[in-house]
C-alpha cells in the first residue's frame, strides 16, 4: 500500500498515469464517448432509430478495441462509460426499428 502515499506526478497526458503519452487510446476514448452520447440522445427520438443504432454499434466496436489496447485504468474507466452509453443507445435504436429504415 505504499503506492497510495506517493503523489501522482506523471506527465504525458490527462489520462496517462504511467508517464507516457497514449494518443491512440485517448482518441479512441474521445470517439467512444462522443458516439455513446450521440446514440443515447438519438435514442430519445423514435424517428432517429437508424442514427442511434449505428452510432451505438460503432461506439461498441470502437470502445471494445480501445479496451483491448488500453494501458491505464483511467482510460479503461472512460471507455466503460462510453461503451455503456453506446450499448444503451444501440439497444433502444434496435427496439425502435433497427439499423435500416
């Protein structure tokens, strides 16, 4: 538990706790969060089921790949939030009509 007493002074990015930059992982995180937010907002409107389901599906795939290559806990935490939002938007989009109009 000695590591809990050390301050985190690592540089290299907002989400990089190991002191190294992770531009690909940070980009995948941002894309997954944006797609998840888009999918959830579009899911509120039944007429936007195509946008919601496609944004959710792409967000799930992007987040899954991001999880696979992520290196820090902070990246994984954000990816799980985006994956959850994408899955909810995808599910509601499918329930309203699916991937094609």
